[in-house]
C-alpha cells in the first residue's frame, strides 16, 4: 500500500509499516504540499493539527483508507470522504487515558497554584503562607460532554472524592445508568455549569459547540470556580473568558490545552494572566499513548490489506501489498 503519514506518530510503527509498504512521512505540511503528497496514496494517516478538506481529498484519486489517530473528526471532511467510498477509522481509546490524566494535571495546577509557586520560588521568594490553594476533595466536578473521555475524567473525580455531575447531548435512561455506575450524575447543561467548582470541557468541535462556553455561560459559573478546556479550540470564547477573568470575580482561573488559534508563533489573548495555564494541545501526547496508537494503526492496516487481498483474489486479481 502507498501510505502518507501526515502527522507525527510512533516511530516504531512507521518502521514496521516501511517493511511492507511504500511510506511517505511529511508532518504538518501546508495545504499545497498535501495536495501533491496525497495524489498517489492509498492510505492517509494523520492526527490533529492538519486540515484534510474536500479540496485535498479530491486530489487523492487512489485513496482507499483514512486513519485518524485519535477521536476528533473536526479536521477532516467526513461527508466528502464517504462519498468517495473511502474507509474511515478513528482510534479514540488510547487518548482517553492521556487526556483524562492531563485534565487532572491542569485542575491540580490551578487548584494548588503550581505555576505561581514555581515562578515565586525561582525568583527567590518563599511564599509558603501566601499561596493558599484549594482541595479537589469534596468539590463538584462538572463535565460538559460525559462521553469516552469525559466519563473517564468523571471516574477519576469520583475516586478523588469529588461530587461529579455530567451532561451529554442526547441523554437517555441507559446513559444515566451507565454514568451512575462510574459515579457520575447525569443532569442538565445548566446545572453542570452553575454547580461546578471545576468545569471541564470534553465535547467535539462542530457548529453547535462553537463558542458553547460564551459570556453568558461564563457569567453563570459558580463563585471561586475554575474552567478547563481540553477538547477543541473555539468551544470556549477566549475573549469572553479574558473579560470574565479580568473584570468579574466568579472565576479563580482557567486552563486551556486547546486554543482558538493554534500553531508556532500564535499568541493567546490570555497569555498575560497569571491565573491561567496554557499548554500546546498536548492532552494525548504521551509516549505510552503513541505506542498504543501505533499498534492499533498497524492492526487496522493489516486487516484492511487482508480483507482487500481476499476480495481481489476472489475476482482473479493479484493483491497489491
């Protein structure tokens, strides 16, 4: 198979692919480069940070398989790919562990004022009594989007002794029961927002979630609360968040791993606020996650080749590998 790897994945997985396939690796190529690179490819593998739109897909006349190494589909034109008969796979499972743990890293960083304490100590100050933090234990964790990742965050929150509330786009009795088994009470979006001490965002990026967390929602958040966005940039209105953090008093701080504008040299409007943690979309970026993802990519490729080889042989054709 002719494979284009358009995002960084596990190097060992790439080495194994090279044993049996024609593999090109071009990470973070611009749109014009992608149009040329994808032209003769049978398979496309990518993660976040690269936009696979209809214009690019239209150049891929031989494309048969797309593997999105992760869970989001906001950066690929799914409808166009399906119309072209391209098989599409996502790999959501490995990221759920990494992203849920990163959520807690950000929550703890905010609650215990880790960045402020570190900067203070490096400057020679000893603010032992001034840097009073907050406990997670006994607080309410509000989860907007209690799906694959959000429910994992809820499980961790329950284990930490937090009261966990969650909401989903399509609630049902079955989902209520399954979430309850994980220690999560399914309720309305409004209640989650209003009662959360820590509000975490885990919804996909689409038209209905653009600026879901806007000035109105931020104004309804509980006094002395924290906001964590680890889903996708654009779900939180960052200008409204800046205004809320600088002009009002209900939010103690915020942490964003994802941003409305991402990439080298791009600056967040929140960059000067000391009660904000900013990270460069590293929620799923762990060695363990990359290895797990790489192994699953290889299994998808092997299964696809085996299936299509069988079909070709049945029709008297020679399988391409």
